[in-house]
């Protein structure tokens, strides 16, 4: 106060007046200290605690922030004895097309939906409850009423799986350019279809996947499935420059750490989790140059979903000139090989290992026209391999009518 008054040029003080002001100021300070001490005592603080010590540190929101508690109205559907599922993209989930497909599912005995939470460019197609996720959401969400759609599926007894694409994510790459793959000139690296990719070793990538998975489960999904959990596989790979990954480190080690981190977080949160992997992982102990190995995924997954589309195996594979023409053989042999690989040196029973497989099956015309007979051949192969279920993939969500329910169940229904 004295300094303030002295700085005002219109004030002039004698020595006597100055001494009086000093005494007055010291007295005011003493009164304030005494009052502050009493307040601290009545508030439960010790007077020796400094103001700096009792002021809390600011809270910084990150993608690891916990979503709001699960609403009491959320009811999780039990896992079906056999998963019979189809894939829904965001457009289907947020439009009348979803109603049409739901009616089709009920009519045909399908019991599971695997639903995208992101658009192809990585934007969240719904409005998140977790404020840390809002920055990644569409301004006009494709799935405008996610909660209503989930309740509708729940009312019809449909098991709901949230599909989360991880490393292929243009939205996250744009918001966090330090995590994105670049070229040597510093521009974003893109795959063959123009998508941006993330560095699997960037810590923000795993934390975002975990936060989004928790959001999905608390909103009503019964399981979370992670896709694109790998290094990039197509495009001009030699031009990639990784911001974090050191290329001397085996890719399989990187992805093993990622599986453990994300899968472990799901286990701690009691969230069922599945991972999509290349179909070729069933045939080799190697990482097929993308970091994926069955032996690394199995311990941390509730289910593993190899994409054993017959059309995706090279011509001549296992002696089949065109593998797409042999759907039963490709699926059955792939799942058998995968089970053999996991059982080697393991103590798990064969039945338990085989039940962890839930393959993606082909319902699209590549390599051959996939009519009902080829789809049913794949389903039979999955059942003969003792898998716990299967899911059909068609990117446009246009599915060939086929017989999905096992004959014995049909017979029971008739009786």
C-alpha cells in the first residue's frame, strides 16, 4: 500500500507521516495473518501449511480421462452360445437401413452386430459422453442417436460389438500430427486408398483406443473389437518415416506390447475384447511383416477374429489355383492351423483354444461370385473347426440370403 501511495505524484509525505503509515500497515498485516490462521484451523489445515501447498494442481484432460459412470439403464446382452453376426457401417447404424437389416437378422436367426464407431477417415460417428473424445467426433454425427439404436438392439436380444479401427485413423492423425506416419519430406504418408496411419508406438494411440473402448462399453455395447491393430501393409512402405518407432525393433515386439496394454486395460475393466488379425497369421509363427502374431494376441483376448476371406489368399495357395473357389477348405484349414499353432507348447485344452476363434467370413464377390452356397460352406467350416461363432463382412452391408441357423436348431424350433 505504501508503495502504491508513493507512486502517485500528487501525494507528498513528511517523515512523521511516513512513520505513521508504516506502523499502520504493519498493524493491518498482523490482523490479516491472525484471521488467516484461525480460518486455516477451522478448515482442517495446519497453520504451518503454506498457501502454495494447499492449492490443488490443475487437472488436464487427456484421452485417458475416464468416461462418466455407466447409466443404470444400460443392460448388457449375454454372449450367445454361437455368435452369428454381420457388420454394420456407420451409415447403416444411423439410418433406416439399420431397421431393415435388423428385421433381416431376426428373420434369419442372426444374433450379433459388429458396428463401426468411426467413419473411414477416423471421425467418431456419434456424440461421446467423455469430453476428452469430443474433438474427434463429426459435427453432424452419422449415428445421431447411438443410445436409441443400442437400446433397440438390446430389446431384440442382439449382441452388440463396437468395432474400433486403431492405426488407420485420419482424424487422430490430424489432431495429433506428431503421432502420424510421414514421408521424408514431412508430409503425411498415405496408403493406397489415401488413408492416414498412426505410429503403433506412440503412447497416445493406445490411450485413445482404451478411452474409446470404455466409452463404448458404458454406452451399452457388450464387447469391443479392435481392427487395424498392426503396421501399414500397402502403399509405398519404404517412404514411411516413423515419429516414434525405431526400425531396429521387431514389429512383433511393438504389437505384442500394444496387445498387452490395450487387452490388459480391457481385462481390468471387465470388458470383453476381440482383435482382428490377418488370415495368414493362422499359417505362420512370423508376423507377416505387420507385427501380428497369434501367440501375442491370444493371451490378452476374449476372442480372436482372423480375416480368413478365401479371396485374400494368393492364387496357388495350398495347391488351390483360385482359393476363392474353395471356401470350406480355406476356412477349415486356416482355423485348424491356427489352433495347432497356439496349442504347441501350451497347457490349454484344444476345445478352449478353438472357442477363442471367431472368424470373419466373406460375403462379397472377389475372386468368385459368393452366392448362398459359398457362404454356407464357410459357416460349416467354422463350425467344423469348433469356433465359437463367425461374422460376415460386406463393406456395403448388402448380404446374400443364406441359411445361418444350424439344422439341429431349426429342427428344435419346428418341434
